[in-house]
């Protein structure tokens, strides 16, 4: 039987998805007229210029959904502290979106972007979006005090860049965010954090609506989300996890956001360490991310995206199991089987690519170059 309590979350999800679905073609047309396209180069995966303003649609869809939810009174009667947290995530998301949009249009310097990211994160901390403690088994709650500020700044800014960095293939960042925000929605509800769940529902719906234009199984994307979209997604995911899960005293709740967002987190951390080891700027672009490695190994772009989806689903299902929610273990078992199949398929594709390369090398070795003289001729 349909539960009345689900209406606000379904409404937020649906409104966000519809607004993004309807507005994206308009944004794309305007982007083409203005010439705001992402041009291909040796680092990027696309081969033709693509409009990079899709984040405008995601932002509008999510914001419209949240304003409708707020107008309908579905956030409930929140304490002043909780209201500050919700507004902190919302306004912080707006600020990060505008920063990313400015970068899409004006190509801002890396150091300036980093400074602004940290500044916006500090303001969000001041408003109430902050990591204040950690719950450790057998020890209890350990409060961070003023260390809460740098920890929160690193978490919020780090997730912004992590999502931006994985936005390198059609549908990758939007799909990963759809999955992660859906898991955050479920876990926030289970932890009795409806305000955070509503934001996650709107974000998930917006990203799903955007995938209609950003990821086609058999063709290239029509539009990219750009830095504006990636910054907005990264901050909102990080902010929702803070106000919905990290502030919960349960040990499991503290672990959940890092597990749900494990794929972009680990990818970003590994790339940062590699750049530090090579003496490269941390904010510099490169081709060392997971999706770049899979493609170099011989996996198609589409299969690479689907494989990373499977990884994200698996990490999210583990979070559901650890949270203790009913059937969480079943979801984890099913997703583990899915991941095993995905790994098997990727392994076979890499082996086929390797064999093909060997056959090509052997063929070249066995066929003499007609442009070179034959030493056996008199």
C-alpha cells in the first residue's frame, strides 16, 4: 500500500527530474548560440565540441524542487539549528554552482578556484554544515573543537573536486551522483533525517533527468554538466552526508558517507598522491583517473562507465548493510554478484585487447616492410 509519508520525497525527485528534462535542450541551444562549448584535446575523451552548461539545468531542477518542498511545508518543523544546516547546504550549493559556472565561462586560475572553494566551505561551516565529532567504538564520541573547521573544509572542497575529476566520460559523474544520492536518501530516512533525505531526493532526480542528454548507450553526449554542475553535485553530496549522517552519534552513521562516496573519494586521493610523488600541481589536469586507466586497458567508454556504476552500487549497498536497515544484507549480496560479473567482463575485455595487440605485433613482425631493401637479393 502506498505510504503517505513518501509523497514529499517522490515529489522532490519527480519535479527535479522533469525540470532538468525540459530545460536541458533550451540550455544546450543557448550554449551553442553563445559558443560556450568544451573543445576536445589530448586529455579529454570527446572528439567534437560539446556545450558545457548542463549544470545550469541540474541546478535549476534541484532548486525548484527544494523550493516547492519548502513552500509546501514538507521540511517539517525544524529546530533553528536544523534550518541553518538546510539553508547552509542550499546556499553553499548556489555559491559553488556560481563558482563553477564562472570557471566554465572565464577559465579561472586554479589557485583562485581552490581559494574560493575553501572560503565557501568555511562559510558553510559557520552556518552549521560542519563535522564536529567522530564516534569511536569502545571510546565514545571524540569532539574536534576548532579542528572541525579545517576537517569540514577539506571534506566539502575535496568532494567538489572529486566529482569534478570523475566528470570525464559521458554520464559518469551524473550517474555516480544519481546512485550515491539515492543511497543517501535511503540511509538518511533510516537515520530519521528527513530534511537531508529531501535534498538527496531532489539531487538524485535532477541527475537522472540529465542522463537523458548526457549518457546514451550507443552515441555521444549532447551536453556536459561543466564545472558548474560538478561543483554543485560535489558540494551537495558532501553537505547532505554531513547534516544527514555525520551528525548522528551512531558509529555506523559516521562511516556511511565515506563508504557511499568511496569511488570518487578513492579515485581523487590516489590521483593526488600520484601528482605529489611526481612533483605535479595537485589541481593540474591529467589522465590518471580510474576511467582513463580502464580505457587505456582496452575497455570501451560505455563499459567503463557501467563498470564504475557497478562499483558505486556495490559501495552503496555495503553502506545499507552496515546501517542495519532491513534487507540491507540482501542488497549487498546482490550487488556483490553484480560487481563480480562486471569484473569478469572487464577482465575478459582486457585479455581480448591484449591478445589482439599481440596478434597485430606478430603480423607486423612476420611481414617485411616493402619500403626496406631485401638483404637476400643480389
